[in-house]
C-alpha cells in the first residue's frame, strides 16, 4: 500500500522552484533592460564580490 507524504519535503520543493523561477526572471529582466554587455559586467562584479 502506497503512503503519500505531504509535508516539508513537498513545501521545500515548491519554495525551491519558486526561487529558481524568480532568479531566472530577474536575470531575463536585467538582460532585457541593460543588454548583454552590462548584464555580464554586473554578473562578474557580483561573483567577484562574493570572493
């Protein structure tokens, strides 16, 4: 007999999916607004700031 698990596992997946879609949307928005060159410069600066 199959047991369905509804709890934090399913909720965690939804939160991760929503976060990934939000990040993808932000990246596409930056690309559309600033163009490829500025987008890549901002991305490189953000990565450099982390290190």
